């Protein structure tokens, strides 16, 4: 199914995060289906754009549907999709389907290839060189989902501010998410 880029580019992070679930992301032909995301709005104290533009977060203040890549704790690259309004969607996990051998080689592992933002970026070969690049151009390729999947949501993880926001989204029942979602009613 072809992407409606005008529609996607107009979404803020909170709207875009669940919309990405089930879409296929490839970087240089390597990747799989997005199964977990987190939304970060500009007015959100946990967002890198909260305190305004800086050299590190400049991509978040540029056009939507571009990559925002940063290093977490000085160790791991993290891939985000810039959304309307200086927000971003952190890609937390994908179900790996394309280029498995290359992902395993990059990760040095046969398991846990893409379940967590650092693992995902490493498996896809994401570096700071991808920061600010348009997702409409190579090496990126994104294919829309064929139908809207059932989506789970919960509070975000791995942050210390605005932890109460239920802005983590995942493909319901996926075994490829970074952390299981709570069962409904719990």
C-alpha cells in the first residue's frame, strides 16, 4: 500500500506513534515491521525539544518525516521519526524480517536483534550520519501496513520525566517488543 506522506507529515508525535505500528522500515534493505514506538511532544519535559533548539536536537525543529538520531548515554544510537510540531517518535522495536544475517553480524548476536532502541539502531546500521535525513530517500524505505493492527499502549519506559504519560505503543501480543505490555485490566 503506498504511503500517504501528506497525511503522515501532518501528524504530531502522539498521532504518528501508533500509526507507525505495523509499517515496514528498511535501512539499506535491512529491517522489518515496526512493533513498538514512543511519542515525545515539544511541550513534554521528557522530549529533547522541550528546552528549544540546540545543535544536538536541530533535526526535531526541521521538517517532519526526517530522522532524528542521537546517542543515548554516549553508548547507543537511537532512531526517531520527526513529527509535526517539533516532536518525535522513538522507534523502540521492530520484528526483524529482512537482512537477518547482516543484523546478526552487526549485533554479534542471534537473539534480541531489534528489541530496544539501541539494539534496533545497531542492527539497522544507524549512526549519527543518518541524523536529519529524509525518510523519503535512500537508505530509508518505509512501506505502509495493509491494515490497522490491534495496538497496546502503556507508560513510556527508560525515562525519568513525565513517566505517567501512556505514550508507548506496541503491536498487541508481539514477542518482539522491548518489554511486554501490561495485560488489559491490570
